[in-house]
C-alpha cells in the first residue's frame, strides 16, 4: 500500500508543474532515442515511479535497451531506478526480470573502472532482497582485493550491511574483515573495517586495538574517532576495562584533529570522575574554543564546558578553579555569545587569583574602548558587570575595580556607564572604608559625562554620599565648574538663529518598567533637550547638607543660576519643571524637618533595602544567556521504589549511550517535548474532514520554535482510484507555507501521509486552512474538492519563557519597532494660549 513507507536513501526534487507524460513516447525514447533522450526519459520514469504511478511493460524495455549502455550518467540514474522500482510481485516473489538485472550488476562488480565498481557496491548496501544478493557474493568478496582503495572501502561497507541484514549469506564476515584489517594500509579502509568489527564482533576489534595501543596516536583521525567510540562502548558495558584504555583516551586529547579531541574529552569525563580527568577535559575544551575559527563550533564547545561544570559535582569544584584564568582566554573571540564562559570564570576563580582576574578584565576593558564593531558597547557592558560581580565576591579588589570602571563613564556608551553607576551605588553603600577614594574619583569623572541620564545618576551619588563638609565643598566646586553661566543677550540672539536653522528633533519614547508608555500631557511636552546637569533635586539635597552659611549661599546661588539659565530659554522648560524648581528652592531655603529626614536618612534606608534584594545585587552578565540554576537536593521518601537503568524510559539520559543520545538529538526536532512518544503525538491530532467525506484527513501539528510541520494523513474512503490527490493549504496571519505538498495517487481504500512545512514570521496567532483536490480515475467529471477544517496556531506554542532585568527589558523594548505614529495637527484657535500648537505622536500598544 502507498501508506506503508519504503526505505529511502536518496532525496530527489522534481518540479510539480511538469507536463503530463506520454507512455508511448516515453517507451519510444528509451528504445530508439539517443543518449540524451534516454537520459531525459529515464529521469521522467524515475519521477513517475516516485509519484506512485505504474507504467506496464517498461521494465523489460529498460533492461533491453538502457541497461547495457556504458554511459556513466545512465549508470548513475539506473542505480536510483533499481532502488525505487518494485522488485517483487503481488505475492511477494522476486520478479523474473530481476535475474537479468542481477547478472548485469555482477558484470559491473568486475568492471575495470573503479568508480563503477564502487558505486555498484554502495548500491548493494540498499538492497533488501537476499535472492538478488546471493549470486553476487563471490564478486563482492573479490572486491576486497582490488588495487583501488575506493573499491575496497565500499566492499567492506557492503559486506557489513549484508552481514547485518542477512547473516546467512556471509557467516564468516567478521573473520574475513579482521584478516583484511590486519593487512590493509589505507586509513579509510581500515576505518570501515574497524567500524564493522565494532558493531559485529567487539572481541576481534578489542584484540586489534590492544595489540596497537601504543600506536593509536599515529592513526588517522577517522580511525581514531571509531576507536574512541569503541572504548566508550566497551567501558560502558564492562567498567573493569576502564583502567586498560583510559591512558589511550588521555593520549587522544592531544590528537591533531579537533573532532578527535572533542570526542575524547567527552568520553574521558564519562569514564572517570577524578579531578584530574575533569581538569584535562576542561583544558581540552578551552583549547578548542580558542583555536577553532568557526563560531558554531565554539558555541557547541562552550555549552559542553558549562555542562561539565554543572554536572561535575565536587570533583569539578576541586579541579576547575585552577583553570579559571585559562577560561579568560575565550575573551579573544569576536562573537559575544562565545564569551559566555566569563560567568564560569567568575564562579571558579579563587581569592588568590582575584587580583589577576581584575587585572585581565581591566586590560580587556581598555582594549574594548578602541573597538568599533557592532557589539562593542555590549561587550563593554559585559566587562563592567563582570568586574561588578568580582568586587561583590571579593571585596578586597573593589578598590582597584572602581578606578577602572570610572574610566568607562565618559566613553559615550550609555549601556556600560549605566552599569558603572550601579556598581558605584553599591560600592559607596557597602564599603565605607573605600567611600573616600571612590567619591574622589567620581568627582574627577563628573566633567567627562556626556549623557543626561548618566549625569543624573552621578549627581544623585554625589549628593547622597556627601557626608562631611569637605565632600560638600568639593561637590559644590565641581558643580560650579560644570554648570554654565547665563548667556548674554548677544549670545541668546545667536542661539535663537541657530535654533531656527535646526530641524525639530523627534519626540523621545518614554517607557515605564512594565513596558507601557508613560503618559504625558499635551500642555507640558518639551520641545528641546535639557542640559545634562539640570537637576535641582540633587542640588537641593546638597543645600540641606550644608552647615556653614557661606556654603549654603553658594548652593543657593548654583540653584538660582541653574533656574535662571533654564528660565531664559522658555521653550525648553515645561510647567512641571518650573514647579519642581520652585519646590526645590523653597525646600532648600526653609529646610523643614520632614524634608531633612527624607533627604538625610530616608534615601539611605531605601537604598539599603533595595540592595538587599537578591536580584539587585548584580545584573546577569548576558541577558539572553541561561545561567546555571543552583543545585537542589531532592528528598526521596523511604518507601519509593528503585528505578533500575535497564527499565528506565527515554528520559534517563545519564545511563544511556552518549553516541546514541547525540544521534537522536541530531535527527529529531526537539528534545524533551511535552508528552513524548506516541501519546504526545496523538494529543496533537486535528481532524480536518468528516468521516462521511470521500477523503478523510487528519493532521498532527508539530511546532518546533519557528517551524510548524503538518503531518497530514489522507484516507481514500471510496472504491475508486484517486489521481492527483493534493492537499492545498493557505495561511492567514504571519505564517508562510514553505513548499506545497506534492500530489499522490490513492488506490481504493488506500491511505498516504503528506507533510507540509510552515514558517512563523512573527509572534502572532495564525490560521491554516485549505482543501483536498482529487480526480477520479476513468471518470470525465470535474475535480472533487473537500474543504478542510481550520487549524489554529496559538502563539503560546512557539514562544518560550525567559527572564530579564528591568533595564534590559526597557532597552529591548525601546529598540523594537512596536509603535505606529500618526501626526494629528491642531488648529491654533483650539489650543490654549499657554501652549503652542504642536503635532503629537499617538502610541499604540503592541499586540504581544
């Protein structure tokens, strides 16, 4: 039946818009056409067979007129043709014509051209009929002695496949291949022979390896990979063999091939939990990250290194701290994601290496200031957060971290400068002995700040930690030097001319911490950028902290100068700013008890409560990187049954073959999906048609991140043959059909499975709809149509939860184009006299 899938080894893409074939013309081209016509006719024949149709009498024509030809293209196409053509009759017996085919391939196995021999041997690996293979066994054995390595290595693969499927055809295959392995010199042939012994006769493979343990380092990389697999499988089954082969695995950690070193490191940590083994494997991983040029390889090895730290337990905790400084070598990589082991280095570093760690990070920060690549700002932010965490973990290095971080304040990078302010806030509060040094450095760096948001944070720190008279005096001197004096009339006129020539700047997006837009009144929208140091509240706090009258008068003068400066440019001052400035002046002059208590003591208590929160201690190094969760010890009741590894299900990865696990991860879309197995698939079945329709259809919807796979089962419920039965699908929403499903031919009461792939373009719900179109064989009526039920794709199916800080959320929200802007002009007579008519952007909340 068409619904029973046959083994498939070759994928061929045929266009769906080809013209219908003519049986008579096809047979004529195969029989009397030239080489080009026969090649085209043979291609059409392969496409017809793949679509499920049959052409009677075609087999003998190809045997008589195409099979004897020696053209290489025709021989390649014939290999595909004999793979897909039915070779048995309806009762399961081999067709008589296949005897002629068998004789032709026996001649090809003895052909003087090594390519034809090797291609024929590869084709024989795909045959599932022992009656066809039995007459060819002497010729296959003879190919083991061919002069060319291409023929010999394919002969070994053919013998291996035949022995695995039909052992009675060549019962002495292990002995034959073992003797071949002893005398073979080509590395690819030795690899194939050793691979067969690994799966067919491990005792012979172990005997061969034991005799050459001292020479494993001189083997080729393809053979070394198979040796690593053999050592793992043997030691996995028989742990007593570990001491016999573990030295060989250690030697392979220094192999020339990066793939061999990677597999050897993974095998070593599964064979031994000793700290020395974990340290050697980690060193190998670090070396691979540094020397490999492919970023994809780097990311894979970085993941294995993090898993080694997470799963190594106490042995890893003892062995890996010595490699903390070696982990910092990955900072030489250009990709930001590859630098994730910086988090691992901070976890592993010990107090004796803390100063060295900070020194490396400081040098890297200096080097990063001159970088101009796309991720330079994010990389500087990463280094700032790393030094922040180092200072929290090792308070003795906080004194050397603060000067290094203050150098990054004036580089114009708002991301790094914001994290520097967070560190200074925590350091000034947490380390009283370093407060004087940090405060002095902060005042020196005030003049280099160029970003208004960072200037406000710096002013708040200056005012909050101005505890003594000397600090207040120093702060006032710095503020007096950075606040410009009021401009004269001539200067104002020049500035007005300059402002008239400038175009109006776009309105800035204001986003609150929960992601919503901050509400603004049309009566207090600013039309120009405020000065970076225009903040009366901080100067008011300095005014309250002043003790002597001269300093109080100087503080008041600074505030008056600032207010005069801002009032002189009325267009940049909103009603709220005027009210705020007036309140600051009144509070600084009157100094009521409530204000003094709030400014001198309340803010410090609020800061202490904020820093006591666990998520406020230090930001994550990479917002999008998953950090290792803390280990949780589970308590198991005494009456709980013991689950043995032999009886464990698919979730017990720790007791399974790592090679099989890696293979399963490579061939399946998603690991650890909900439900698992057939139960999970059946829960996602969607009925598309009714039970009384001529064609019944149901689909299994599999969502894998941004790819949706529809596995549609189509059942012919009539007694007629349905030709060109096609599932026509369309999408609604941000979904895109990758390719249209190919039509199939359904026999009476037959069924077939059709797959369709849909790509998700954005985070929105979507609908997949369509119909099934078919033609009844032998009928002159129009095409039949069955309308399908809609398939609703929910956004929750392909969105994964994640966690990020408020600052990272606000930054990402501001970067995304969530809003649609529309200008709404207002007539002058509708607007109040106090506010000029200005267009105001309308913000629409995002759909998700």
